[in-house]
């Protein structure tokens, strides 16, 4: 199960609006890309690299998006759970 921090939702809304102003529908393409990445994080969280300079007791990973200059940074919790921060 993937949970999103409230700030993530706010940032996503802003990014979607920005991209839709540049080209109608582009924000929706961003949302589709985020959904795809979230699915990958849920299925294979350990396939993404850990961030350095993070306390050893935390497992923070980064899942880059393919088409957009964004990445999902997430805290790996118990098996099958993560929180995008």
C-alpha cells in the first residue's frame, strides 16, 4: 500500500496545472506517468536506489519518472507499504 504525504498531492496539482497550461492534456500524461511509477513502487520498491546521507534506520528510495523531470521519493516501511514524501 502506498500513501502520499499531503504535500505531494499539492505539488502534483500544481505540476499538472502547469503542464496543462503548456499543452492541453500534458498534465494528464504526467498523472499517468506518476500512476505507473506508483505501481512499480508498490510491486518492486527495492528495485529503486536508496538515497545517501539519510540516517541508517530509514530506507528512503527514489523512483524517477521516465518522461518528466520528477521523481517519487519514498520511505520504505514494512513489507508492501511505502510513503511518498
